[in-house]
């Protein structure tokens, strides 16, 4: 839009929308600090609302959040109507910041709006770095690992260019937390060092927070590599913490003792590890430790019980196994490892084999999670670099286009000495801009779709690499484990033949049966490793979430995700994910390439063991009968739905297209 028209619309909006009138409850009004008392709580202006949202953090109890959230949404709706882009972005950012401060993930909705408002304008680049960082933090609270890494990398890259230290530190902290959950401890150490370099004041909250991440990283690194230098690094950092005296030092000791306990457990000194765990559970630390979330004392008791198991108290194991859950592969693995090693120490071979079998059932699943973490790292670095190159190219085009438009406008104003002639020139330029904007929209959507396809192909290649790796593991297990188990079985048979008592013969027969079962289970496990399919990696909800995040520019294309995630995770098989994943991709491609849609809505819900889905767009539509007979796209969609025993219906007119259907789950 041209500056003259922007100015006129801004003046009109200022006259009509100078205030957003709302009111607050008497209870909230009385709770407000003196510094933000409002003159008229029954008729709040936009300025009053922004002041209230900006000042609410750490000043009001949690019980006022619902009322403040309602006011925030009203303020956000008013910001959306503003014709002044700077004001719109600033006020929408205030709403997003409000939700972020109150630890609520609703802020993602407003952060995505800001991305759409800013577009590719270079003057908003610094702000976009902060927005991406906050989005990464929001995704981290939802445990969306790939989105967390993606947006934190984007935010960190931009904030580094602008030396935005506060948000560089936030991105590093979120990456430390995410990689710690993925057991990628070298990355934890890397980003904790990066964060420490950004911390100006030693022994401040930020410094201690990242020192603890660094200790956890070295501790985990030692557990994986058994490199003594990493254990020495943990001990050195701990000694420095204990040497430094400060008013808050009591807050630090509990967490330090906990990490030392984990380290000495890995070293094998269980008595010393138990002493450190007991120290971390002392009352003065339980109440004051704010750096390791002392309320989660279950973590400390878990590893403390592992120490007791290694020292002979195996009766604790059953309750410990029940408490962690069957999908917690790391904890299950550690429990059975402790039981196995204790059984070996006391030469209880029967139980040793049982524990070793259970241990191995969890090893591959745990390693697969770590492998996925490495793939996230590789994939997101590639995606961020590729997208950044595309964005830079688009920004350069935008700058050139802005200069050309500015030059045309200056020439028009200089030549338009007569009012009627000036109006005619501005009207013509406005119409030209509309046509050009439509053309740019088509170009941008095509480029974005190309980027999506490239990333999808890269992901497929990585999935194929995972399958190859799993097959290699199966081959290695066949060569090493199967032959070893077979040899062990023959060894038992030999011992049984030489046994001199019936009791010994019976016991060896029982061991022989257990060895045969273990051998067969190992072969079944290797067979399952080879049976994995690439289609298992397709996830319909993750696709919709990524499309919604990437295509969120209301001036070009918006994609809304209205999928019942819980139902998808509960009912969908790998085949259903695979077929519906490709149906959605094909439908989105048609909306972009042929229909010229600006809005696409993806919806999935479940009822009576039936999945109902619908993909709607607001494009120009098409002749369903002609397209069904001539085109391959609609035939492909129909065939995929039939593959999962479903029914499909396609309706289209000048107002848009609806692809809907259902299939049993």
C-alpha cells in the first residue's frame, strides 16, 4: 500500500478506533499495584490495556489469569484491525509477551500473526529473531522437539547478527534443555559454554543455570564414553561451586550433590553416590533448591534406589519398575542393568540371564531415541540454512521492489500538479500494485512449496538411512549374539551330561530352556528390526503443525490445523498416517498451484470408531467431473482413501473446494 493511502487510512482508524473500551472486575482493580492504578476501570482504553498487560507479570496472583487473558484477546483483536503496521506488530507482541510471561502456550497464536505481519521486510529482521526465539521456547514447553530446535536455531542466527544478547541466551538455554532430554550431551556442553560466554555477571542466576547444564552435559558424556577427563570436569566445577560463598549458595548445593551422585553411580562407587544423594535430600536443600526443581525429588530417589539395588537390596526393583512406566526406556534399561550386574556379582546366573534379556529389550528403543535426536540436529541445520538463503533472496527482491515503487511515486507526485491528474495517477498505481501483488503471491507460494518438497525428500533420505542402520544392527546381533547364545546352550547341555545329581540336572535343564527362549526372542527381535517400514515415520499431525507454522502469512496463504491430535495418536496405524499424509500434501499442492487459495483448513475428528476428515480452501474451484476424468491428482487421492477402506467426496464451486470423507479406525 502506498504511503499516501496508508496515511489516510491511519487517520480514519485513529478517529474511529481511538479506544478499545472494556472493564475489569472490582477484585482485579483492588489487586493492582499503586504504580498501575487506572483512572476509569469501567472504560479502559487501548493504552490502559497495554499498560495492564505489560505490568501484570510478578505483580498479580495466578487466579487473575483468566480475566487478564480475556482482556489480552480483546486487545489482540483491536491490534489486528489497526492499519498502522508498526502499531499492529507492537501491540500484538504485547499480547504474545503477556502469555509468555504467564507460562502459557497460547502465545504461539499471536507470534505466528507477527510473523505474517512482518513478512520479509528487512526493518523487522531483529524483531523476527526475538519472535522465533520465543516460538522455540513455547514449543519446548509443549515438548515438540523438532520445532524447538528449528525455531531456536533461526532465532539464534538472527539475534547473533544483531547482538541481541538476552534472546541469544534464551535460545541457548532452550537448546541445552532440549538436547539434555535427547541425551546429546556434547551439544549440551557446547550451548552451555555459548550461554556462559554471554553471561556478564559470574554467579548470577543465568550463570548458575548454565553451569548446572554444563555439569549435566559432562556427566552424561562420561556415562556414554567413560572418558575420565569428563568426570574430572564435573568434579572441578563442583569444587568451585562449594568454594564460593554467597547469600544464595545454599540454593546451589543440593543440585551439585545430585549431579555428583549421578557421576559416582556411573563410576561404580555406589556407597559414595548414595552419600551424595542423601546430601542432596537434606531438608535445607529440599526447600530452597530453585535450580534443579527440587519438587521433582522422585528423580533423586530413583537413582538412590539404583544404588541400593547394586548394593544388594533387589527387593526395591519391582516398585521402581512400576513407577517409571513401560515406555521410559532409559529408566527401564538402568534398572535391569543394575539388577543384572548385581546378579553377576553374586553369581546368580539364572536371574542374571532374565535381567539381561529385559535390559536388551530396552537398549534398541533408547538408542533409537538418541538417533532421532541426531537426525533432528542435522535436519534442522539443513532446513534453517536453506530457508535463510531463500528469505535473504526474497528480502533482496523486496528491497529492489520498494526502491522502484518509491521512485515511481516520487515521479507521480512531482508531475501531478493538478489534483485530478494526481488522483488518476495514484489510482492507476494502486491497481497496478494489486495485480503485481497477486503475481508475487503466486511466485511466493510456489517457492515455499518447493522448499517444503525439498525438505520432505531430505527427511525421506534420512529415514532410509535409519532403516539401513537398524538392519546393520540386526546383522551384527545375528553374528555376535545368536552365535554366543547357541554356544552357551551347548555349554549347558555339556554340563548337564556331566552332572552327578538329579537336582543339578534339573537346574541345568531349566537353564537350557531359558537359553532356548532367550535365543528365540533374540531372533524375533532381529526380525522386527528388519521389518521396519519408511511409512512408519509419517505423522499426519506433525505435517499439519509444520504447514501451519510455515504458511502463516495472511496476505499470501494461511493453513489452519484443526486436527484432534489425541485421536490421531490413539487410533491411526502407520498405513493410515502414510495414506492421509500424502492426501493432505496433494490437496495442499492443488490449492496452491491451481486454486489460488489464501486459506486452507485441515480438520480431523473421531466418532464411533470412525475418522472423519475435511480439507477446505477458499480458492476459485474447478469442475469435479472433468478433473476426476483427466487429472491424476484426484484419482491418487481417491485410491489412497480406498486403500484404508474409506469413502471420499469432493465438492467444488467458485467459493472454494471441500475434500472430505471417512474411514474406520
